[in-house]
C-alpha cells in the first residue's frame, strides 16, 4: 500500500492530463469507483487503473478503500482542491480562445426606408447573427429622403436608396425594382368592377391569391385616397403619375403616420398606394370587400439602389453586411417572398 502521509502533491510539478484529473474528481465526489464509472461511462477496471496510475505518479495514496466505497486521504483532499482550480482555469482559457475574433468584426450602420425594413432587415440580421456574430449592425429606418441624407452625412455605412440611381458623393449600384399596389376596403363593390386580370382582361370575381388583379392608375386615382404628405416618396410618385396623365387625385385623408394611414384604409375610410415590400401587411386584413391590385398604365414602381460612401473602400465587416443585404433580397425575390425584380449582380 502506498504511504498516505507524504507531502501534498503540487499540480505544477506533474505531467497529469486533464482527463485523469476529471476522473479523480468524479470518483471523490461519487464516493465510489463503481458509481463514478457509471457517471463517466467508463468501465470500472479502466477507471481503477487510471486512479492507481495517478497515485503511482504522485507517489502517494489518494483514497482509503473499503467495502462501502472510497474516502479521500489528506493528499487526496489537497489534490481535489488543486485539480478543481486547474480545471476551472483550463475551461476559462478555452472560453477565451473561443472568444478570439474569427472572421470580420466591427460595427456597421445600415440606413433603409422603413417600409422595406419591415420586410428585409429581420432576415438579414438573423442571417448575420448566425454567420458573423461579431459584427454589430445598427439600423436607421426612416423616410427615403432621410435615408439619403444619412448616407451623405456619413452617418451610415450602407444605404438602400429609393429611385436614386446615382447620387454625388455616393457609390451606387442597382439592387431591385418593385411594383406599386392599390389596396383598401371596397364596401360597395364598385371598385372591384374596375379590376382586370393580369394582362388586361376584365374580371368579375377576385382572382386567386397568386394572380393579383390590375387597375388602371387613372381609375385608382379617382377613388377616395388616404395618403401621406409630399415628404414621402410614394406620395410624390403618385402625384407625378397623376400630373403626367392630367388627372386629379381625390385625397380625403392626409397623415404622415404609417399606422394612421393603415388604420384609415383598413377601416374603409379610403384606398392607398403601397409598394410590394409592404404588400404582406397590406394583404393581411383579407376581409370581405378587401382588394389589392397592381397599378398599371402607367406601371408605378420603386427602384432600390445599394449605396456606400464614395471614395471609401468598405471594410471587411461592411462587405459582409452588403453581401447579406443583397443575398437576402435576392433570395426573397427568387422565393416569391418579395414581389420584385432583381437588378443586382448575378
């Protein structure tokens, strides 16, 4: 039997692997070789051999054996304390190594119109969280004019601009084009009679969900409208189309709040124009008399441009965010989740 009264061993002088120390701790805490073997999923003879090897290397007895199990000797208790500290330090070291930067790291600010943000930015952020957790993304969602201003003021690293193919001071490339839709609650059924099936055929009944009807802009413009003010790109696009055709808009409510506008048109107070990126929300009521129709003759659309500050090469983190924005936009378009045309790089 090995002597149990030798000076307590010091971990720093040993060549003991961490697995053996974990085995030792398990045996001491279980109070039994058989119970520890079951916990560790190790055969008891193999575990016994590991403990004996450890005692031989230390030159001291670590356990008193009896029919009831094992109890630690003073040397065993000392080793238990030292081994727990050592394993804790080893775990902390592993965590520090794993936290070292792997791939691009940094903060990136993205500016985009709030209607597009509701569709696109959630999937983009989730995608980046999974692929590049060390990149922090800050989002500025605002009016299209303020998105452009944020880019020109260098408050954002990446921007999605509306109907701005080229802007001085910015490097721009096309991303996508989406159609505009006319929606609202047609309580009398009069507007439904103005709708046409895709391609211009008259329709008396609402087409299936995958065949959204069309409506001539002039007919839509004559309906009672709820629109935001001229600060908004949608209002300006609608007014430009009306001026080109020489028709007058029948605006019955004007509010800047998107929530107020939505509350008005869903309650039947009038109709509105909305881009495809907001179509899931605009289609949500799905109540009797609810209509959604693509605006044609002329086709109303919005074009998105991906912009970065000119004269400044994006860093690695910004490039990752750019790729995520473009990649998710293209995926959603190709999957039919966004009714838009991909204009970006193939």
